[in-house]
C-alpha cells in the first residue's frame, strides 16, 4: 500500500538499505543532501533498527511508493517533545516533496501525542539541511551535542563536527 504508515520488523532490511544509501557512499551523492563527504561507513545497521523498533515511545514512519519504501523518519517521544531523526528520502526522489510530507506527518503525530514541540539534531556542517529545516519553522536552540567516539572515528571532515539542536513549537 502506498502512502505513510508505521514501519514493522519486516521492513528492517529495506529501511537499512534506504537509510545507508541516502546518507553515505556514492549512492547518497545523487541526492541534494547527504553525509557522504563528512562521514564514512554505514549510518545504521539492521540490529540497531530492530532495537529502535523495540523501544517504547519510538517508531519509524515509512513512505511507500509503487510498493517500495522510498522514505522514512524516526520518531521518539521524550516527555512533551517529539524527537525527529533520520529523515530519509531515496537520493533519486529528493526534491519532490516527500521529505516535506514526512515532516508534516511527524508534526501531526507530535500533536496527537500531546507534544508541545518537535526537536531535531543536524550536523553543523550540513548548511543546506539546516536551511531546509529553518524554512519549515525550526529554530536553533543554541544547544550543541558533540559527536560520540564511534562517530568521530568515521569522520572524513578535517574540522570537528557536532550536532545543532533545532526545535519547532507546535
């Protein structure tokens, strides 16, 4: 079925392929936004995805088109906030409004869950992505989160990287 729905464990292999192909490596460079020039290796693995689906108050929305998962987003309720992470669109489909649809669905879910705001983290060097979120009503909170040791090992960038925390009041 095409459209947006909640991912299940049977979706893990397809989600894993989608996320890694959109964030890292040569396939990611086909899209307008990726981490391929900042970080090496994989973004996530199937075990990590299974673990996310097992966590309480955490789920993944998937976007289906032509019976294939072509986009997804991680949602995690944290008290009165909904954390939005790993917003992913297949590189060849980026720029067609799918990310906007998923972001809007995530914000609707936040309202349904009585959250007062949504929160995201973006690598500080991803200026085009920060701008995209700003155009969708997200603002920089001023909070920075350093990379953990594992992510630092995968860094290609010669400058130190960190996450910017952004939020949108609903």
